[in-house]
C-alpha cells in the first residue's frame, strides 16, 4: 500500500462527471464540489451541478489552454474544483491542468487531485461488448478528421470521439474516400445518461443519418473495399499511395531508410528535401506521438506534401517552404534527421550534424557521385554505416522476363556519440596498422 502524500492540500481538484450528472457521482466527488469556493468548468458541466454547490462559477473561455494559468493564478489560495467530462486524464482538461501546475508549483502532481468518472469510451465498449484493450481510440475534438485515416486497417475496431453532431457524417465521408465504405458504423449518444441512445448499424457507403446529439461517439468496424489500395502498418507503403512528380523515395529504399532512422514514440524528425513527404509521413505513421518537420524549397511540392499527409492520416506534419540550411535555425531540435535532397548545398550536412543531440540519428541518401563523395567524407569523419542499396524489378523482355536495375542509392546512417572521436591522419592509421592501407 502506498502511503498518503504528506504536505499541503491540492490547489485544484478535478472531478469527472458523466451524462448522468450529480446523481451518478460518488460521495467524495460530491463533497469536493460542495466544498469548493470556486468552480471552473465548461457550461455543460457547470449546468449539471445543483444549487448546493455554492462556489463562484467560472466558465472556461475559448481558447481554453492559454487562459488556464491566469485563471489558476487569479484564484490562488481558494479551494478550486473543476468539473470535467468523464475521465479528466483521458483527452480531458486534466492534462492541461497538470502541465500548468507543474510550472506554478514545486510539487506539480501534488497540487492536483483527480477524481475520475468512467469515460465515454468505457461506456461505449460496455454497450458494444468490445474489450477496451482491442479498440483504437481516435479523438476528433479540436483535431482534423484526416487523422482518422492512419487508423484504418481491415478488421480493426475504432471508437471516434466526436467534436459535435456533424462528426458522424464527416467520418462516413472520410471512410468512403479512403476506400473503407463497407465499414460498419454506429453512433452512441449521451452515454451513461437518461437520454442515452444508440443508432442502428449502417455502412459508411449507406450512411444517411441526420445529425443527432452533439455528445456522441462513433463506433467503426473497419472493412476495406476489395479494390482499395492496401496500406500496411509498417514503413514501405506502395508508391501509388502518394501523389508525386517523380521526386519520391521509392518503396523498398523508403522501408530501409525508416529502418535506419528507427523512429520511437514522441520523437521529432527533420526531413530535408521533402519531395513528396513520404519519409516524414511514414515516420509519423509509426506512432501517433511521432512528429516531423519537412523542409521543401519548391512551393508546389510543399503543397503536394500537405495533401499526401492529409490523405495518409498525419495532418499534423509541419511543412516548411524554404531552402536548407537557411531555415533550419528556426526549427526545434530534432531526434533524427533525414537528408533526401540538397546534400551539395554548402554547409547543409554540417548544420544537420550540429543540430543533433547526443544519441540522435542522421540518415542521408543520394544517387549522384558528387553527393556520394560528401557522404564518404562524413563517414570517414564521424563513422556510422555507409551502404549501397540496389533494387531490381522483373520486367518483360520480349516474350521472356528479365531484371531492370533501378539507380543504386548510397546511404549513410550514423548515431551521434556523446563525444566525438579524435581524428587521426591516414598516414598515422597506416603506420599503426600496416594491413589497414590495403583494406
């Protein structure tokens, strides 16, 4: 048993409340709301509280996040309670409050007390008979619907947190557009409350339901249309998935490149010379928390990258139109850098290397002798791995079949050490190891 945390009372208590309102709250949650001197929340949550919750009522302004520090500071020293929808730590206000209180208090976590309520996702899974651990949750509250596309895989079950009453129709339209029109949909409204309702099942192709209650979740059982392009969950999507003008890292090289970049949750990639954006897009598709900035000097290609990112479910990809290395100083520090174009730009390779923290990765691809010479020099100075990737495709040769070789790609992949190795001259190396000169 973990002992109770000693120290002062929390500055803020967040109370999860469901569509069933006051009646659905346990005793500790009711007590926290009754005892509060200040009640800060959304209009819907505040309206669920009875008159016996006599604290001063403050409605969150819009936009909410920038207002949080000022409101907490204005009522500092008073008992503050925040009624919030469902589980406040699941796509709720709890995250913003935690971040702000971490900045305002030495003991940030101790300044916040959270009394959760069952989330709408828990209610939906219970009604549908879907194990929560087998369901993917996608929120469209304050986020573009395009992000749903990354979660579409045949046979998967999704619960989509709706922004408002128009979201179900928007979800159906996206499913149709992405080749998932046969997917089955249901809408669950006012979960846990007296007005709870679940619509009958229909496919996205046949969806023609009128808008219902704005407080809803969309349940989707994904079914891919037989003629739709299959997009897997690992890097190396079909080249046909991208709109491009020929500036595209081809599928097999792309898969090898992402393998060398080794994306991990929460990491940030710089994609230099974005082309069609394929490396940055597939980096972000590996995990919802992965982030990327792609730099592309051609405005037409930059717009194309944005369209590809939306279509493939990562609308959060940041596209910077400009030339590297000039624009790099404005970017946040990366965890990894990919250079797919512009290697011969003066100072580019060194600028990317300097921007990397210890442990960061850099991968650069080229097909030209001039850029290959730069990579060979970088390999000599920094180590890593220098490889040549060659892919051949079977093609018709008259009445037979033969191999057509694509241009080989030279790839340098390296992880930045905590301390650079001491460089020695070639003559010194050969003297220490005479055989080395012949390797």
